[in-house]
C-alpha cells in the first residue's frame, strides 16, 4: 500500500473513532465530569503519552524560530479549539453544532487559497459541496433543532471553533513538511495543557473519582487514548501525505459513522434518506481525495 493510501486509511480511521466518540463521551459528560474538566483530563494525559512515545522516537531538534508556530498550533488546534466547541455545544443544540462543524472543509479550502496560495480545483470544490450537502441532510433529517439555551452565541462559538481547527490544519502542515510528527506534537500538547488548565482546574477538582463506575472509567480511557491521543497522531500522519483540504473533508464521515454506530446499537434505523446521504458523502470525499493528474 502506498504512503498516500495509508494516509487516507488513517484519516478514515479518525472519522470512525470520532463517530463512536459522540455516543461514548455523552455518557461521561456532564454526569461524571464537566466539559472543561474533561478537556484538562484529555489534554493532560495525552501530553504525558506523547512525551513517553517521544522517548522511543528518533531525536529531532526543533529550531527555536519554529516554537511560535508550535504555540500557535497548540492554541488553535488544542486549547481554543476544544474550549470554544464545548462551550458552544453547551449553549446551542447538538444538531446545529454538528452542522456548523462540517463547514470546516470549506473554511480550510478558503484559508488554504488565501494563506498557502493553493489553487481551488473545480473537482475538489464540487466534492466539498456534495459532502456538505449529504452531511447536513444526514444530521438534520428527522431531527428538531430545540433545547438551545443561547443558540446565537453557541452557534458563533462552534463556528469560531471550526475556523480555529482550519487554521491549525494549515499551521501544522508547515511543521509536518519539516519534522516528524513525534518531534513537535508533544510540545503542542504540553503548551495546550498549560493553556486549558486555568479553565478546567475547578471542574476537574470537583470530580468524584472514587465513586465513578468502572464502565465510565473505561469510557474516559477510550476518549483519552483513542479519541484524543490516537486520532491526533493519525491526523498528523495523514497530514504528511495529504493537503489540509483533503484531511478536513473527512469530517463529513464523522456523522455517517456516528449514525452507523447508532444503527448497530439499535438506537437508529436505516432508510432511503440515510443511504442517499451516505452516497453523497462518499462521492464528495472521493472527488476531494483523488490525486490530480500532473500536467505533462
């Protein structure tokens, strides 16, 4: 298998894990751990894991002038990204949050054109629109947008989170071109942990770990190890071979896998609309991930 195909598999696996995470994390928050406290747990333990893995990786020295970019990546990709999403989600409905999150590929496409001077190919633009259409239909179909406390502010925060993640993908691409993932990801998470700690320390201190059920411990472990540590690593590995716009479009697969997981648990049913939405999503992802033919 080529390195590009392995990168596509890694990006798909990230979407599968995130799709499953929506259901698992919901059992943990806010009943056992409040959102910001959970962010501190996720980022803190993941930082330790990345530093431990870094001990066995090939040693690479990070240039001093690259640390401002690493700090910025930690801010946009870890701290600001997670904090705005969780706060936004608490203010708006999960349905609206999901719809706004899938604008990320379009944001990345626009930012890549502005910052990286990346040419917007017609095929890629069509793929992003098809994927967006399929995802929005899948999310909104049969759902009611209710139960939002402060929807306007919540929607704004989730949109800002999508822009933040888009900026992170572009920033980290420059680092991937220069270093291996293990060289700088430990620094991103260390700085990210320092940034989120003041916001989540109080909520973390309020967690009653002694009376937490074992299955909740297992779900916390899954979110930390698989949904944070592993997905972040897989995303970085896929970024080595793929453009930010290609990695971003895999966000469209997350609601699909979440629906598939819900159907497998008997919490949802398969129907024509879901099948057609899935076809639109996979067609969109296919068009974006096709490697363009080089001019002779």
